[in-house]
C-alpha cells in the first residue's frame, strides 16, 4: 500500500510539473497546499514563453539589458585605460623616487668618507676602508602589484672601498680600490600616494 501511495504521489508530481512546463494550469493556486505538504511551483521563464506571451515589462527589461551591454563594455574599457594610466603614473613616481634614493646613497658615501678609521701600514702609508655605492650603474628598477599594493624594487651595488696613501690627504685624492661588491635589492611599497621604505 505504501509503495502504491508513493507511486501515485510521484506520478502526480510529474504530471503537475509537465502541465506547468506545457503552460497548463494544473497546479493548485500558491498557498493552498495542505499543512506538512511541499508545494512546487515552476514558472516559465521569458525564453519559455511563446510568441506574444512575453509581457511588456519583459520586453522593456530585455531592451534595458541590450542597452546595458555597450555601457558595461565601455566601463570595462575605461577601467583598462585607467589601469594603464595608473601603472604609468606609479612607474613615473617610482623613477623619481629612485633618483632621490640614489642621491641619498651618494650623500651616505660622502658621510662614510668623513668617518673613515685610518690605520698606519708597516711601510708608513695610511689605509682606510668605508662603504660606498656604484651610483652610475643602478638598476634594474621594477614595479609590480599595481592593482593591489604596488611594490617597487631597486637593485644597486654596495662597495667596500679602500683608500691608501702617504697621508690622509693623498689617500683621499686618489680613486679608491674596490675590495668587495655586494648586490643590494631595495623593496619599497606605494602607500597613500607615495613610495615608502
């Protein structure tokens, strides 16, 4: 008996759904299902409606969607253009920032020269070492993550330099000897419209 009732319920459900899909009104009106019963209502979509069955609002909605497509496309194109402009702006500001950073490296090298600890060699010459920078060959400079938090990288060489002479004055008058080279990568982030160390 239980199997038979289950079969009747399934058949009624299938017939009701089939009637709705064919456009027949075989389902009871919404809200009329008995307590504890599940009510399934399937309404045909605009694409299921036959000729002349789409209401004027549906036509208006379809026309509005057709009108939206060029606007969305134009907005997307504008976003790409502004993204390209944003990248160029950020890259230009990073170039300027790197130039000022290299100026700071030159200034730091000049300061380091004033702080050299001079030693006297066995032959009587004075020798002093300090940290300098190859500011003539800086790079590469790269910018990434423009759409999130832009990150800039600057690569340069830090040099261990040695000056030698009969006196401090003579040692400072000659070009230094490069004792050691170290490649340095500085990483900066772009935040609140400026590059931050």
